[in-house]
C-alpha cells in the first residue's frame, strides 16, 4: 500500500466509548516491550507516529490510526508489563477484551511475539483469548535482527510450538531495523481489508 495519509484519529482510555467506525480495522497486540510502536512506525513509514519509549508499558490507550481513509490500524495496550500495578493491568485487560468483543469492524488481530524467546504465559493467554473471541491471530515474530541467520528457523519453531499454532497459521518474522517482513505484513493487511469474506 502507498500511504498517502495517516493520522491518529481516536484515542480511547479506560472509560472511553469505542468509535463506531465504518472502515475495516486491523488490531495489533503484544507484550509491552515487544517493539509494537517500532513496528507501527515502520509500517507507516513515519519516524515517531507511535511513541517508542525506553520505559515499556507506554501504550495505555487503544489508538486508532486512519490510513488513507481506507482502513484503521488499531494499537492495543501493551500487556505483561511487570512493574505496572495490578489495577492498571486489569484495566488494560478489560479494555482489550471489550474491544475484541464489541468492535463491529475488526477483521484480524496481529499478535507480536519476541522471536528470541519462547512465548511467555502472558503471550499464551493473549493468543488463547484472541482465538476465544473468534479470530485466528497472525503472529509477527519481532526483533529478527537480534538473531543470527542460522538461529531463525529454530526460534520460529519454538514460537510455533509454544503457542501451539496450527500448521496453516501465519507467522511473519520481522525486523524494525532492516524492515524485513514489512511488505509481507502490508500485503496481508491489504488482502484482509479488501476481502469480501470479512465484510459485513
């Protein structure tokens, strides 16, 4: 996709009402230090559209990015940040659950997993939760540039087995540094947004 315009259109906090959007929504979920903001910036070809931070857990709202008036990229709060208070964690969980359950335009959920490690308990819970809400998550294995080439297949296998993915489940290795995986993610987002199968 050629990005002609992108803007942060809606920001929803814990008490906000979700927008009644008319265009397809594609959501991105992931642990708070998995590189979600970096991924969004690479996808959008912008340096600081999504705020990256040395302090994980910065995304505490649901952010709706309008792309070309054609689709929304929805940035969900990062989960699993150890230093966050339990009450905060509960709020983020409720927000994510509410969104997955009630959005009329949500077409797909992309779940980010750090390729260097086996999926955490939080990752597995999030994966199962997304499946429970009726979606088949697309896995993006981030931080690919931190691995040697010879390690990639082994780590992909560890992520697949850790989440108990089906054979046909999509997993895309991605690097914000080299931008590897960017085109593949965009092709998938385009096809999901345009697919009649996902339309009302």
